[in-house]
């Protein structure tokens, strides 16, 4: 009996979320060219905060996520900045949406633009710690900032980022 109750609790706690949180200012549909102004504000602010968090993590110098590693590698090979490389990767991923017949929302397009811009604009203002302690603290701060930015833009419900949407679309078309 207890095993069944425990299993039920575990299933409730780890079940996948469907659609994410809906806030009073969330958009009714992700594919709209006329979003609620407050939703658009949270989208833009959230994408910028997310990009700033990525820049904080990059500046810490102790590791980044897989998308940023790809952008850094492209930048190393081409001379582009991490932000420019991030934008290029986003556009390439968006082109892959075409055979999947997915429609990007305004948030998808803003993701490609704003996160890339925020990385490049904010990077010069950030410290580049040389000791492990400050670098770890900066990384944790960057992760928290990314989470806050993601929370803002996800609740706007104006479309996923290119990579997020591409993964979901690919899973839905298999």
C-alpha cells in the first residue's frame, strides 16, 4: 500500500509540465504579431536577462552550456563574437523548422536577436575572475540570472526559442 502511495507521489512530482505557467498577462497564442504589450515587455526583458546571464557565465571562465560551447567554437574558427555566433546558430536552427512545418512566434525571433545582442553588449562590463572561488560565485549568479530570464520569457507565451521549438517539433514529427 505504501509503495503505491509513494509511486503516486513520485509520478505527480516528476510528470512533465504541459504548457507551462499561465499568468494574467500571458499571450493567448504564441503565433501573433500583436501580443499584449505587457507580455511583449516580459518577453523582451526576459530574453535580455537570459542573455545577460549567459554572458555572466561565459565571463566566469569555468564552463558554459552546450549551445554556448558551439557558439564559442564557431567564433574561434570564424572570428565572430559569441553573440554573433549564437545568432547564426539560431537562424540555422530556424531554417530546420521549415521541413517540420513549424511556425515561429515573435518570441522565437526575439530569442535569436536579443539573447545574442545581450551576450555581446553585456560581456565588456563583466568581471573575468582569475581565482576559482569568485569564478564559481559568478557562475552560480549567472545560472540564477538565466533562470529568472527564462521564467519571464516563458510566461509571456510568445513562442519558444529556436532550439527548444526545434526539439519539440522534431519529437512531435517522429
